[in-house]
């Protein structure tokens, strides 16, 4: 009689009584930035400061790099241009209008919230902020088009709408403000 009781007790101890629930890791909500590190994409002449806990995106095709954390991404693209870069504000406005038209043609769901002509990394730039659909899901995006050294450098920073404002203030805009370009 003692043997079954001891065996039942041992079984309960080894099974942990079934009260512990192991939760799967969070795979959607981007982590808040922790610390900073320098990222240098030497081949493209691009440097910026990124959160320490946001891993690098590897180069792939025209994408020269970037960073990513779960559903939030900063992808950096470099397109060599054959036509002259916009030099004046009037030329930048014209390019901005063409850019918005092209984005809307590619994604009919795109809704422009704001646009700005400014300087990023010491070069003329156009910045668009809006909402679009990627892989069937809504995303908020800050897309910066920087004209430098015969190229258009595009920095696309995006996340699901619920996280965008927090990430825009703590990751996206600080990264863009730290951006440095070399020839």
C-alpha cells in the first residue's frame, strides 16, 4: 500500500502539478530601444546610430542594410540615378508630387498624412509620413528620400499603427537625425 502512494507522490512532484504555464516569447510588439551603437554601411557611405537591441538587416538587392525588431523595420535602399538630382525647393516639390503619385499607384491604400522638404545627412530630402498596406496588414511609415552623390537613398521606417508613434519618437527620427553620408 505504501508503494502506490510513494509512486503517486513522486509522479506529482516530477510533473510540477501542472500549474506552470510557459508563455511563448512575444514576437509582434517591438522592443523599446536600449542603448545605442554605430552602424556603418561602408560600401554605401551611410552611417547612423541605432538601438543596441535592434539587429541589423542584411543587404539584399538594392537594400543596403537597416535594422529590425519584430514587426518594426528601418530598411535603407540606395538607387543610383541617371537623371540630375533635384537642386532647388521647386525641383524637390515636383519630385515629391511624383513620388506621392507613384506610391499611390503601387499601393491604392496609401494615405499621406504629411510631407516635408528638409535636409537629412547634410543632403536635400523629401519625407513622407502615411499609412499603407504591406502583406495585407496596415503599417504606418516614414519614408525619407535623400538625394546625395548621384543617388537616391531611401530610408523606410515602418511599424504597425499601434506602435508607430512611440517608435517614431524613440527610434525612427533619432536614427534619421544621426544619419551621415559620405561620397
